[in-house]
């Protein structure tokens, strides 16, 4: 197998996805509601897969197997619990409620919804700004993943920056021409593709190792502690705080949160909800077990490389390795293009329009959005060249940042007594604190603050509690402003 | 009709602890430290796989029973095609 053929498969796949996006663009209208929400007309299969593919990024495809390889297969349980069960419950509690409210009042973004409810442009901008802040590391994560993936696939013939640059280029091109309809279509293609490919890859590797039993035996011979549940990295504190911060964080991710507004009907949301745990498991089981089983093989994983491509290049034919990498790149692309598309709507609707130019034409807004996407992706690309941490670390930081928004938002959705000041305090204080903790490792003047305490408990979990307490406490101490209107969030009767 | 709705609403409350248990025990806590291998995989992985299957089954039941709508104060039948219709709301029975 030549280098050219491997690269051809990867680039060919990206081109097909781009072509599909262009077709979608041709059938779409040019309104903002269509560009961002596909005119709220997304059906079950597409909604399910567009959410699925968006969740499944370099974090899942490379970060997950890497962690399972290094620390044991418990990662399957952590991710399955948070994504398959806790996120599904939040899908109902936050997602369905937002869908009901959004469908009544025509909201497109989280900030718009909250800004309208509390009559506050400041809150709207704050929520959008915070979201864009944490989106940055997550976009970066995809570029890091792509860079590492192509290094692994081509044995270094394509340098790290080359892979990262390739995906950045495709993402910008893609988002700027296609809009959500295109993103949703390719997400469905990519979701189905990823599911099939990861099972084929797992079957191939497992049969080379002599079956599931032999693969597990090999793993236990090399790492006996992998067999027992818990221990090592996986303390109760780690399991609980990772599951909670990521699951709540996911609901506040712009690309996921915006999905709550796009469903055609409640039926769509309901079907997706019930299918979710099994769908999630179908992907995580083979992907993470491959990582764990790899610990029992003689395969050497170099520093900074990902387990999955290394194992595949050892046990599967080169074309299959290339196809899996293409699937993973596709996952990263669909994650990134969804993120950037949602991010651009946060930027234009919640920051640019209210603060800079309220009367900008649709055409101008569309251009601002596209320039914003290109700038954001390019900056993230530059930052990704510094590789500030492992995939799991960078991703975990982003999830925790978003998780700090979840309790104030839930409070606003369910408690009419919530006030604007309560919201601003509940969002701003924990965010500022967490940002300080994260940046303390790079700021020269302050000591590096710990991210976890007492055996794996994430400080973000404590800050989440603080965000909820501040929202409720400050709301009780302050009176609702005149501009706020709790009835905007009422869904039970008029 | 209204009485039936209220009764349903009360039994719907059972979903709250049900969901709590589904989330809490998706992590196989009772098997902490257990290292038995069953059918090629550590037994606690089987627990997790079975548990997620159970979740899908119960989530489907939650949706089918109409608790999905009642939980948000919507009427199940009126919501079949679209929740945008204000007549799908419970009217005077606001909680």
C-alpha cells in the first residue's frame, strides 16, 4: 500500500463530504433560520445522527482509546454513563423544554433565548462570549487530532501541522458554503460510516488476536489491574465528576444546544431520546475496547501518537487503516463544522448585531459570519500547533467550562423567580474563577492551581455547585427587572 | 378526564427516582474491584452493556406512556405532530 493511496482515501472522503454539503446548499434558502436551523425541519434519523456525529470527535475517536490503553477499559463505563444515560435525561429536561420555548418564540441561540427572557443584551452577550471562549479549545482539539492522525497514518511523511492545516481548510470551506442543512446531511453519512467502520476494524483486530477471549486474556496478562473495576486513574471522584461535568457541558455546547431548536416535531426528539443509549454504546464499545485490548499486544505506541491508528496499521490491512482514519477525520470535521456554524450564529446574532450594528443587512451578517468562522478556525489552528495538553485534557477543560453554564440555564428554564442579576452572577463568577484556574498554569505570576482535589474530584464540579447556588441566592436577594418576562418561558398554558 | 390526568401525573413522579437510579447505576458500583471475566469480557462491562439496554427500554416506555409530555405540562395526544400549537397545553390545569 502506498502513501499516495492512504492519503487519497482520506482526501477523497473529505471531498465527497464537501460535495454533499454543496448539494445541500443548492436546495437551501438563504435566510438565517435556514442557514443555522435548516428551517427547523430536521427529522429523527438526521437529528439523531447529527447530534451523534457532533458528539463524536477526536475526543472519542482518539482520546478515548488512548485513555483506555493507558488506564483501563473503565473509560467505556464513564463515557457510556455520561453520554448514554445522563445526557439523555438532560436531553429531555433541558432539550425538550428549550425546544418548546424555542418553537413558540422563534429563538435560534441560547443567548438570544436568555437575553429575551431577562430583557438583557448584557446577559445575551455574556452567554455568547463564554460559549465562544470554550469552543476555542474544542475546535483546537479536532485540529490536534487530525494532525496526529495523519502523522500516524503516513509514518510522519505528512507532518503534524500538515494534517491540522488540511482539516482547517476543509472545515472553513465547508461551513462557509453549506450551512446547517449541509452539515446535518453529512453528519448522517459520517455517523453511519463511523459506526460501520469501527465495528469492521474491531472485528479485524480481534480476529487477528484470536477472538474476544484471547484479546482480553492478553490484556489481563500485560495489565492485570485492567480486569477489576475501578482503581488507578478511575477513582470514584474521577468517575463522578467526569461524568457530571461532561454530560452537563455537552448540553451547553453551542452545536448541541442549537440542535434542541432544530427538530421538526416533538416526535423527532422523543425517538432520538429513546434510541440514544444504545447508539452511544454501539460506538463506544468497539472503539474503547480496541484501546484496552491494545495494551495486551506487543504494539509500541510512540509518545504523542494515538493508539487506534497504530494498532490498525499493525493488525489490519493498510486500506482499512486509511478508511478508519478517514472516518475519524470525518468525525472531527463534522464536530468542527457544527461547532463553527453554531459559534458563528452566536457571534453574529448575540454579539455583532446587538452590540455593533443592529441594522446590518442579512447579506452583511452572512459575510461577517463567514469571516468570523475563518478567523476563529485559523486562530485555533495556530494554537493547536503548540499542543498544550493531551486530547482528553484539552477536551475536558472545554466540557467543564460549558458545564458551568448548565445550572443557571436550568434555573432560568424552570424557576420563574430567577432574576437577571442572579443569572449574571451565576454565570460570570464561576466562569471567571474557572478561567483563572485554567490559565494559572500559563500565567507567570501566579502559582499553578490544582484542577482536581481529594483524589480526582474536579474543581469544576464545585464551581458548578457554586453557579447554581449563586443563581438561586442572588435571585432571591434581587427583584426581577422591568424588562424581564418570565412568561416567555411558560409552555403550559396561555 | 381531568381526574385521570391528575392520577397519571402523580404516577409519573415515579419516573424521577427511576431516572436517578438509571443514571447512578449505569456505573457498576456493586462490582467495584471485581475482576471476574465472563464470556471474554470483564463482568462489569456486561453490567454496563445490559444497563444501557435497560435504559433504552425504559426511555421508550417513558415516551410511549405520555409522561414525556405530561412532565412539561403538555397533553400527549395534542402534541403528536407539533408542540407549537398552544391548544396542546393543559389550559386551566396549570401547575
